């Protein structure tokens, strides 16, 4: 009998040691999407946002890459400020 029948996907990923990575990628995809949306609403190019952040275009590309979960809080904060927004991070049960 398959021990995963009737279990949740989170349980399976946790058993395989993949849950944290899957959650990080999912969160990063949402963040990248939100930054892209804010840029579109403000008619802001990547070059202009990078200039406002005081960073390189390649650093901004890493932030906007939905499959790259490596991003610092400082980079998130700079991007949010450059867009006139704030970052809110919270723990949830």
C-alpha cells in the first residue's frame, strides 16, 4: 500500500525534504509578480527601477526572476521604496 495515498502535498514534500525549497520558490514567484505589476502600473522600465534602487540591471533581473529564490531583504526593501511601497513580512501558522 502506498503510504502517501490520502496525504497532503505538503506532507509528501516534507517527507522528501523538498517542502522548504518549494515554499521559497512559490513565495518568490508571488513577490516577482507583484514587483512586475507595480512596475507596469507605474510605467517603469527595468533600467529606471535599477537606477532608482542604486543597483545594477542584473541585480534587478535576479529579483524579478520567479525561479531564483535567492534575494536579500535589503534588495526587497530598496525595490519597494523605489516603487513608493513597503515590504510586509509576517509569520503564519
